[in-house]
C-alpha cells in the first residue's frame, strides 16, 4: 500500500486555526492598500497583497521569514506610525488619518478552549446575541479621511523668461529662473534646448517687456505683470524641499483615477443628484469644502474663469447639477477640465463664457454624480474629481 499524499488544509481549516486573526489581517491589508493607492486585482490572495505592499515600501528584507500576521503588523506600523509622527504643515489641510481598527470577531470553536472576553462585531451581517443588544456598546469605525496628492507649489522667481513654462504645464526648479525650468512637471526631465536657446528666449522676454502682448490677448490685462521679474510661478518639489519658507502651497480640484486615495467625496451627493442646489462640502475632509480661489473673474483666450481651491466649509461654493453640467451659483460658469486633457493631476476649474458659451457638451464639462459620493467624467468614468 502506498502512503497517501498529504493534502493542503482547506480555507475553513485555516480560518478555524487562526480565529479572529484572519478578518483583522484583511482589514489592515485593505487599509494599507488604500493608503498606498494600490488597487486589489482579481484573484489577489492575502499573501500576494502583502508582497505587493512590501514591494511598494521596499521592505521585503524587513519582513522576510516572519509570520503573515507579523508581516502585516510591521507594514501597518511603518505606514500609519510614520503618518502619525510626521511634522504637520499648518498651511496644508489636515493630513490623512487611518480609521480605528474594528474589534476582533467572536471566538470560533477552535479557539474557544482558551478563556477570552467576547467582543461585539461591527462587521455587517453579524447580529448581536439575544439579550445583549441593550448591554453591549457596538464600536463603529470612524470614516477614513481624505488624502492630498496634487498640491500646487509656487514661489517668486527672479527672471521667469519662460513665463508659465509650456502654457503652465511646466515648473521652475531654481529661484533664479532663466533656463532652469522643466517643460513638463509630471516627468521632471530637463530639456537641454532650454540652455541652448537661452539667448533667443531672453531676447523675446526683454523685447516684449515680459510678454505684454500675450498678457493683453490672453489675460486681457494691461499692463500684464504675470511674467514680470519676481512674479509667482510654479516650482518643483525639490525646490519646495530646499526653500520651504519661500513656497506657497495651494490645493485645487484635479482629475484622479477612480478609487484613488485623494478622491473627494461629497457630503450632499444625494441632494445634488436630485438636482438641488448644495454647498460643495466634503465628507472625507471634515470642515473643508471646494471654494473659489478668488472672487474676480479672469480671462484666457476668450474664456472667463475662476480657479478652484480647497478651503473652509463656510466659504464653500454652491453648485447645482442639471444632469450633465455642474453649475456654479451666482455665475454663468460650469466645472471644466483644463484644456480637456484627461490625465492625473489635470486642474478642474469654473469656466464661463467663451466662443460657444459655458454649456459645451462632448468633453471636459460633462459630469455624473455617483452613488459613492464621487463625481466622474460622463464620457470617461475612470476619472473622478480629487485633490
């Protein structure tokens, strides 16, 4: 007779052996993936999720040869411990804070031999035992707060000869300006042509008196001071780290992928879907709302606009959804994706009259309000509003 091959324990056997450890590990892993912006893939098991998280944090060595529960705890302390101990910047909105951990599930048959204090479950579908509903306090986790990943950084640049580099797609990485700028702030790659053509660019800058013709035609201002010496321009992250006292940080609405940790969730989404006028306060940023960056209307290439920003709830912009456009109360303006370019971090502002008016369908002004409180593009729902 042959010796029968050992069979792998079933999932139920593992569950009976680990008891309440399994749901707690799943809860922690879910919080870690949400914090790190990782999306769970189909048939993604717990060990593979842990491996992805460790790879993202470059901590494969630290958790090697550790038990699965210990691996999760190490990673969890690494992420949320650093967040709690980080220095707070008073110029920024409140940082991300994790939800309270839910209590352990009741003991199973396998671990009921050990005396334990039974704790109520706050997970959906777990009913309280008869006679205890009025005596046991059910713990309800606090909502997970939002994250800000796309803040704008500006500083005064001595000689911004590139103006707003590449129509505001770039940024300067040195306070002197001149040829020290990136044409694309998302890639952060320097173009050697900036140095080669520096004399030509400088000649255009001085010959047009700091791009006055462009300011008159596009911004409808004369004189135009937007690109003058010591004007405020976008700067790189490295610049902000080196000169934090010289940088002004601004948070505005941008596009982010659906499910991203910096997505915004409306406090009054249900009323907005019913086409009621509501204040744009945020459920995942308590006390905060989307506001106007300034009250005066600006112009660019024939379009009127006001930039969006994150501010206090008392200053929230009031909006109304008509089924396609999101209108700003008190002004003939709608939500608009800048230049109708659908990429992560692309600004979303309030835009009004142009060659065809504010209600222009078929692009970056068509929206839908979702059941989960997010707002997504109607024709490309993978993009939602974020910060």
